C-alpha cells in the first residue's frame, strides 16, 4: 500500500483535502436530518401550529371579537384573513423568537453537550462549511415555523369566518386575494428581525457551549430590549431597538404601502445580526479541537 493511500485526509495536501470535502448542501442536509430527529424541533413547530388553532377555537366559543388595539381584532369575524395578521401581531414579540431560539441556541452547543464537536471538526470538513450549514439549518427552521403558523392561522381563520375582503391599517378595504398576498408578504418581512434572533442564538450557542444557557440568553436579549422600550426617557432609543423591528412589517398593511419602517428595519437588524454572525464564526474557527 502506498504512503499516499494510507495517509489521513489532513496529510494529503490542501488541494486533495478540499477535493474530498462534501459540498455545503450535503452538510446542510445532515443538519436538517439532525433537526428532524430531535424532540426540541417538534416542540417549536407544535407551538406554531397550536397557538393559532387555540386562538380560533377560543374566539368561536366566545362568539365576539377580542378587545385589542388593532383593527384586525375587530375584523376577524368579518374575514378569516384577519386571523393570521392578528396572530403575527400576538406571536411576534415573544413566541416566534422563542421558537427560533430553541434551535439557534442549541444547534452548535448540542455538539458540545453530546461530545460530537471534536469528531465533526476532525473530519475532512471545513469549519466554514459546518458553520454555514448550521446557520442555514437554523434559518430554515425559523422561517418554517413562521410560515407554518401563518398557514395554520389562515386555514383556520378562513374555515371559521370565510375568504372575504378585509380592512387595512389605513382603513381601506382590500380584496381577499390581495389580503392573502399581504399575509404572505408580512410574514416574509417579519423574517428580517426573526433571523436576527437566529444570529444572536448562534453566537451564544457557539460561545457558551451550553444549549440551555444559549436559549435563555437569546430570549434574555429580547426581554431586556423590551424592558428598555418601556423605560420613560429612553424614547430616542426606540427606533434602534430590535424589539421595535418586530412590527416593521405593518407598513405593508397601509395604503399606499409604507416602506420606511421596513427599510429602517433592514439596516437596524443588520447592526445586530452581522456582528453576531461574524462573532459566532470566529469563535468556531478558533475552537480548540483537541480540547473539544
């Protein structure tokens, strides 16, 4: 047997070692399979499904709209398409960030908890590939949870109250097909701050090496910012708080469309997300393989 055949991947040289590496899409599929096999995954998705169903059933039992500072609260009995918008308003500040944090805070730390990080990093896989695949898997999960919740809310709402036109925040009436497009667009733009939560979760997951600490820490960031938002005298900070960006999508529900809060949300969320993502990557890049 030749020495080249017996040599480990690391000894084959950069070019041959790179050729032996699986592509990122393969590692991404590995990460998705891991998520499918974990109970934590279904806990989050279960919340995304159950909360809209519980809301619709409770309103059918009550027989009258809920009291809330939203035009869509009074509209839910007029059109089922008001339900997913109202649910996004309710779920955006806490529950959807919680669902995203369940995976983002665990996806790197779980490897340390299970003692598999050393095994992964000693394979013929680049650390950048591992990080990108894990980040994409966490993003996929968060987006799936958001749109699953919207889909369940839409189907349940339309089944209960019909596929009718609905009033917007500008007190204008839009047709049912357009309202459905607005529901999809609202959830798509909500992903801007939601994926920022994913980036923060990845950073804490990589730094702490502890799933519980990373998940709690990610939610803690959201709660601290929410508290800051309630402190008198700090109103000047509100436009730059991540929690304020949770509702930027509401600009879509005005006539004409108000793009200012959405564009503002893009760069504000980038101020949180980009440093967190870079920090998480650098920590994983410098991870001591020998020490685990």
